[in-house]
C-alpha cells in the first residue's frame, strides 16, 4: 500500500505536531513526550482520564482528548505500546488532585507498561486507578492477550466515563462506571484487505481477492476464519449473531450501536450498516447510532467493527 510520509521514524512525532497545530484550543503536547493533554490541563478537583496505545488507530486516542472525554492520551510507535515513562508523564500532566483513571486495552504490553506507570505515579503520591477493556468477542486468549482483546468499544468507555468524570464524581465512582460500561459492551470485526505498517512496508497478511477475514484484531491479528466475501447484510448479521450470543440482549433493552470503519471503509458504506442491524426489528430501543471512524487499523481498503453497548436506565 502506498503511503504519503516523510521518514518512517518521524511518523508519530509529525502526527502529534499536526494535531496540536490544527487544534490548539483543545489540546497541547507535553514537551519532550508523545503525550497529548487537554489545553486546560490539569483540571483542579476533577478525576483525570488517561488512555493510549500504539499509534496507527487515529483518531484514537489523541482525537478524543477534550472536555467530557479524555484528559490525556499517550501515543506509542505504530502498533507498539507506549513506554511506562511516557504513560507516567501523562499521569503527572493531567493530575488535578482528584486522582487519575487509566484505560488499558487488553494487550500484554499495554497492561505491563500502564501498570508500571501507575506504580511510578503512586510512589509520587498520585492516586491511580485502572480498568481493562476487553470487548472483542471473536478471540479469547492468543499470542497478544490473555483473555479477550480490547478494540474500538473502548471509545464508548471513554465517552460514558468521561461524562461521569466531568460531573465531578470521585475516582472510585468513576472507576465503577467504567467497569460497568466494559461489562456491557461487545465488539467484533472483519476485513477484506490487510493493513501496512510504515516500518514494514508490506501488508501484514494476504487475502485473496474474493476473501474476507472474520474476527481479526485492530493490529491485523488473526481472526476466527476466512471465507468468501458476502453481502453487507449477510456480514453484518454474522458479526451481530456472534455478539448477541455473548450479550444476551432481550426485547425492550436499550442499546447504542457504534459502527467503525477501521480507516478504509467509505462513509457511505459505514452508514449502510446500521440499517442491516436495525434495532427495531430485534425489539431493542436503539438511540443513537454512531457510524463512522473511531479507532482505526492503518487504512485498509475496507473493514468493519460492530460495537453494541447495552445501556441501563442509570449507571
């Protein structure tokens, strides 16, 4: 896949520079780091929220730094966990005295590095709590994880928890709400082409012209199987059937549906998917729908992730 870049080793640094240059009213960069924080950080008396991971998933995570969502986001190299030192710098930059909650996607490197950073922060007197997001129903236990992978359902966790933190709730309560969201969000993905990491310069795997990969991860990790490409409705129904086997949704349940394009699916195609997964026909109350691009896997020709969230009356 062709990519318009300067030097491979500067991809992340130039991306962060560009985000700050485009949106200085919302974000700033912690000098000498790969950390983006809210322009008004730290916010005194507010629980601060920090997320992050390898780059290549934009707009996640830096694109969700702002009022009502994240206070800070840490960018690792492409598809590589940020180092403990970088996460530690993010924690220090956003701490407003009410504690810091870390969102960690369930990958071995992310968990190890974020937990080390939390220990470093606690040694300096910063109160840190953690949650681990594991929304992918496709694969459990693999080379990359123990348990399920964390994928784009993480964005819903950011949003709902961010609203709670913005209300001024305490660290323990904000963590409880985050854990409840995690317990009620499920995701599954597919792709018709692989992605290409800039440093590798070639696709991470191969698919035939008429093949799709079902259940792949956001870094191109293997899914459940490959099959011949089918219609959009058939693919949507397959992904949702796997999710619903796990969620046990019933008639009258409230759901929020996020359809994520993985960076390469045209907006028109993404907007067709909620129709194929109509809540009304399944007896759910679906409001609102969220089609679009939230957490990407370096642009590929097409891919989809479905993320229903079971919403209760109260958190």
